[in-house]
């Protein structure tokens, strides 16, 4: 079984992380810069399970989807939040949402072999037991971010085979951010790999979150 993970950038100007996992081995992990490049890669694996860190169906003009409301009921007590998801925030000048455009470009079917995933939730449930603060935020310097990314990379090295690790201490600037995106994409793919073999919870029939077994 193939699993594809996509850490989808919000804007066309930023790179997205894309990974391919075959069973428990990372076969591919890179950044891509356009929806067409991402879609072309996914179309090479029409039977793959695809997990994307982005809202793939946004029916509401404002506020939050029921998906986010239900997720927050379960995880706000663990200090795990989500950004608001609505069309007013996400659509471009043509009324289109980047992640929804990607859904239309690939053969996978939403809710069948295409799902929303959330790396923070997977890391909490499968590895860390709490939120891993590896994202850039006020009060977190580069040394702190590198330390947290090393923790994430080690978790993934213990869970999956493959040649995807780097010496994070040597990374800085955009190269550091790109490696973060690639690790996130591996987490996206791993989420569906985990859910194939272990318990999970699904929100709105499209958003999968692993449930810990330890």
C-alpha cells in the first residue's frame, strides 16, 4: 500500500512538502511549488491513500466548520487548536480555495482514499503525548525550533524506514523551513499508514486523527 502525504502551502508563492510512504518506508520526500506538480505526482499513484494537511471541503462562508468545532471539543483541553476554516479567509479573488482545487485535480475520492490530516494531532497521539512546539512562534528562537524538529525527526526515524533525515543543526533560513515542510508531509503520510492498522477517529467523514494505543 502506498501513502502520500502533502503539507500544502496556503499560497502559490510557498513550497509544499510531499512524501510517499510504501508500507513503513519513506520512498520519496521533497518540496514542490505548484498544484500541477503535486497533482501530477499523486496521479502516478491512483490507488494510494492521500493525506493532506489542509481543509479539503469548505462549505461555510464564515466561522468554523462542524469538523473544527468537534475537534476542539476533544483537543482544546490538551492545548491543541486549529485555525478558523471558512471561505472568507481561504478563497482567492476568483472565489476558489487552493486545497479544493487540488482535490479536483487528482483521482482520489474525498472520504474514501483522500483525507484531511493534522500533523500536530498525529504527533500528540502517536509520539509525544502532548503538543510538540516545533512551529515558528513568538518567543521561540531558531535553536529551540531546531531542537523540536530533531525530536520530530527522531520519532519518524523510529516509526519509519528510509533516507530522509538530515543534520538539522546545519540548516537555517529557508532550508530549515523546507525540511520542516518535508517532515510534516511524512507525518501526513504516516497518519494514514497508522490509521490503516490502529484505531482512529474521523470527523465529518473526511478528517482522520489517530488514537493512541499506548
